C-alpha cells in the first residue's frame, strides 16, 4: 500500500421521490445531497403521462422542495432539455453514456438561483 493516501467519506443523503396523481404513479426522481451540492438523478415521467405537463410540474416541485435549481442534473434524453431550460438551466458539459447497451447523450445542466 502506498504511503500518504487518505480517504475521506463525505456525508450523503439520498431521497427517493415519487410523483402520483390520484394514487397512480406518474414518475419519480432520486435526490442526492452531498455537502452543499444537490443532484437530481433518474428524473422520469412514466410514458403514458408524458406530454401532459407532469414533468414541468414535478420539476417545479423538486426545485421548490430541494433547491435543485442551484445544482447539477444529468439529462439522458435530449428531448427533455426544453423543460429544464424553462426553469433557467443551461448545458455545462456533454458526453456519451452507455446504459443498457444504448448510447445516450449525457448533458449536465446547472440552473441559477431565483430571487
């Protein structure tokens, strides 16, 4: 083992969020808090509820509850970018991500604090 290497474990809080309408699952997200950073991961709306405004409503709820508008979110589907852009998010990095054998464009976007 090499001398001088240290390991630091930072506190991590993970919250799984579910969105429902009249008791029916509409979508969900994972919210990760690492120190002062808040990550929104795996944000998705169930296919049958897409195109009906649920994603915008859900993102607004996440921003209000967790402050994700000041941090980073990963977006795998380019079609979803317009929803984030409506809330002031901008692309800061692009790359490829391999998920279940399919390649998706990975875009990290950071929003600006409102107010």
